C-alpha cells in the first residue's frame, strides 16, 4: 500500500489553484499594508445626509482584493474538507482521511451554528455572539475541540487506533505511512504518523483533547465558585473581612505559579494527602454558593425553599462526596485513611493524577477570580439599584447574588473564557514537565515533551499537539473578544 500525500488525488487538480491563491493573498495583504502607511488608510468622506463612508482609491481597492482572495482561499479549503470527508484518504490523502474521521464533529458544528443563528435573538448574550465575526470564529475553534474531545474520549468515534497501542514497524513514521499487513477492520494508515513508541499521533491528539475538555472548563468553573463566594462578601462588606481575604489571596498570588504547581503535584506532597484535603475544602464551595443562592432567593417562601434546598443539596452533596472519595477513602496515606463513600454508592472515581492537577488549577486560579469579583462588587454596590434593594429591606446575600452578580456577568464571562485558555496552557505546561498526569497520558503537554527530543528529525509528533493547543487558546481569546465586544453594546 502506497503512503498518503497530504492532499491525495484531489491535490493534483486543486493544489496549483491553492498555491496561486496563497500567493495572491500575500501580495494583496502586503499591498494593503504598504498603502495604509503611504496614504494613511481609507479616505473618509461626508455624505449629503451627514453620515460618513469610505471613498474609493488604491487602499480601498487593495482591501477589497484582500477580502475576495481571502474568501476564495477559505472556499477552497472548505472544498478540500468536504471532498475529503466524502472520498476519504483515497481521494483527499491525509487531509481527506482526517476530514472523514471528523465527520461527526462537522455535523455537530453545523447543527450548532444553524440552530444558534436561527434563534439568536432569543439567546441573550450568547445569541449576540453570532453578530460578531471574531466571536463566531473563536466559538467555532473552541467548539471544534470540545466536540472532538467528547467524541474521541467518550464515544471513541474519531480515533483510528488505540492511543496506547504500539504497532510494530511504526516507530517515528511520517504522516500518511501505511500499516504493514493491516488486518480487516483495522485502519490502514497512521494519518499523522507514529511517535517514538510507535503509537498513532492522530488518535493521541484527539484523546488529548478529551483530557483538556474534562479538566480545563470544570476546574475554571470551580475556581469561579470559590472566587465569587469569597469575593462578593469581601467587596460588599469591606472592613476586616476584606482585609483578611485579600491578604490570603495576595499571599497565594505572590508565590511563583509554576513552582506552586510543582510543589502540589510532586509525589512527596501527594503522599501526605494534602491535595485530598484541599479538594475537600475547595469542592465544597459550589454547595455553599448554591445553598446561599437558593436561600436568598426564596427566603420569604419557606414552604418551597426548604424542600428545594433538601433536594438540591442532597444531590450536590452526593456528587461532592463522590468527587473527594477514591476507592472508598477521602484521604489515604501510608499511615492512616479517612473513610469516604463506599464503592456501592460512589458515583465515580477520579484518577489521582487528574484530581491533583484539578485541585492545583482551582487553587491557583481562585485568588485571581476573587480579586476581580471583589473589585466589581466594590464598584457596583454604590449603584442606585443596590440602594433601592437595601431600601426594600433585601438581605445582604440577596443583594450580592441577585443584584450585584448579574450586573457583573459581562466581565466575568469574558474572564471565564480567557481563564479556560490560561488553564489549558497550564495543563500543557504540567504535562510538558511530566507533572501530575501519567507518563503515558495522551494530553498535549506530555505529547509535546515526548516529541521534542526528535524535533529536528521527526517534527510531526510535537507540532500536531502544539498546533492543537495554539488553536484552542486562540479560539478562547477570540471568543472572549467577541463576548466583550457584544457585552459593551448592552
């Protein structure tokens, strides 16, 4: 069986067009940059009705050429993906093979965009995101990796091979290398080549996305629960409470982040059970937040509030105990163990390595969220609607959670997106240094570290996860920019 090229048979016809479009695009972009410097950009004229518009000229012509060549280039890339999805590796080469494996992701993305755009006027800030080109691009990049991670890790719909299986003769093979003597039902190629242990880079790439999708958003959400629960009263009440909480937050922030991570995930610290104690404390904040939220909202309706709190806190308490219990113990060291939920009622066991990384991310991010929420609370508590709520006799927690917090949602949503990106980078950093997760984990940082030793000879092993990390963080930043742009219009 012949090795695959990047574009396969399809490339014989489309590759020359692609090269011409890329060259034209670079030329017109360069021309636009030069003309913007030479002429000062587009010429603005005043219309008879008093409105402003741009007039024609060399710069306007270059800008139009940039838009059209960019659109043509994007359309050609879509043709590569669509034709590859239909014809597979035989027609579209490596790109076609990957596109065909990602068909469930393409379908999920199209459905998400069609439904969201159709009902965007009913979806609040999320719907307004689809009025922003930057926001839509960022959302598409983020959701691509979310769908890919879920479908690869939870359903195993994307991977072509097992991410841990080593295939004889496939060590450090370049992308598109065929398997020797592939059996019936076995995928015939390593689409992105093999790593130094003869494992499929393509399969490990998307299994690694599942690791990020599991940890980064949830860890960021937990950090926000901690930061909001402590930041609101610190900013609202002020005084000694604010001084103490701010000092603790600044104390954590003053410590070098990477060194703090290193200390928390080292085997010696893990053996003491400190991460488990931290999980026990940090993971209880969502319960506190939900309890105070519901109690403050329905305080005047005790007949409804009490059953609601019992039901909600019962379920959340069960999940909380399942999160902090592993193999029937909350903390288990060489000398003692603190019992947790028995296995029969334990909903799930979190891998110790993932738990340590999760707790470390929450612990490091929570102080920054605390400072942001505290600052917003200090500003918003002086507004007239807060004074009106105080005049009505509303309680402090009602004002904090139902008056201040909703009016701080714009900056917090933007920071949430950015912080997921920071968390993704931190996970990659930990994996690169071999901290926390297992050495055979397919997470992107571990994969980059494994491939860097042969980067000058076989760059594909490290480049693929590095590009994945780059595109996800870029998407989160663009999504945050789009949300910020739309939230400012409210």
